C-alpha cells in the first residue's frame, strides 16, 4: 500500500511541475525545502540521525539550487538579498546538523515559509493573467 501512495505522490508532484509557471516552480522548491526540514526536525526528535542528515542535505541542495537560479543582473538588490539569505540559511542548517538545534530549524522553516507565501501570490498573479510570462515568466531575481 505504501508503494502505491508514494507512486501517487510522485505522479501528483510531476503533474504540478509540468503545469506550473516559473513562480509556481520556485514555490514548489520552497515547499520541498520546508517539507525536508520538517522531516529533519522529526528525525532529531526520534533520534534518527541518519535520516536527519539526509533531509538536511536535501533542503540544503534545494536552497543551493534556488541560489544558483538567481539572475543577479536583472534581479538587482532583491537578488543580492536573497543570495545573502540563502547563504545564511545554509549556515543555520549546518549548525542544526552539528548540534541537533531544533530552534535553528524552526527559524529557517519560518523564514522559508514567509518567502514561499510571496512566491505563491506571484504564481497566482502570473496564472490569473493567463500567461506564463514568457521564457522566465517575467520573473528576474
């Protein structure tokens, strides 16, 4: 049964990705990082430190991908601020991994979710205009 649930979840995610505009894709990445950090927190609480490391690595990889996708030329100051925030989050996650610091995870999750909410609004706005906004969705950060 669990195998069928995982297959369904994978198919559902694939459908979301294929139908998403660029802002919605960014929001999905934020959701993925948040979900991984929630799993890492649960893993710390249960003493499953191997899973904690896997989930922290997954979240760190997602944050690194978000950083790599920034367009510093077109994104200006917002792009630079996001890059600094991504670096800060990666440092906090390293701290959380080394010391099993739940407070660091909670801090990063909260900040990720706040920015994820902004991307959700941007994605809805792009979708309501009936366009993906061109090649990059008109989004430059």
